[in-house]
């Protein structure tokens, strides 16, 4: 079975998940600028902190992105090729 297409698919999905996780953090940063209520500021900071935690979409997407990219490089024997 050829694993390369599946590894590339996982790599692309990991990139989308990584970008989506960054979107949550960026959205919270923009909302934080216009918020004045200290309780809501705390809630926004908690949400932003969760978006960069080790179990978040961004972190899991980064791990999938990294591992599938390295595995795809080995599977396709791309390490010796020049760009």
C-alpha cells in the first residue's frame, strides 16, 4: 500500500488545523483590545490561553503537520533532493 497520498492528506489537514487554532487566538486578541469589563477580559484571556494549550487544535495540528511531513519525506525519499 502506498502511504504517501495519505501522509500528504494528513499534512494538509494538520496545516488547516494549525491555522484554525491561530485564528482563535488572533480573534481573542482583537476582542481584547476593545473590551473594558475586567470579568470579560479574564474570560477572553482564558479562551486565548486554552487556544495555545498542549491539547488545543493548534497544538495537535502542529504535531500532525510535523510528523506527517517528516514521514512523507521518508516515504517519498525526498531528503536528498534539492528544491
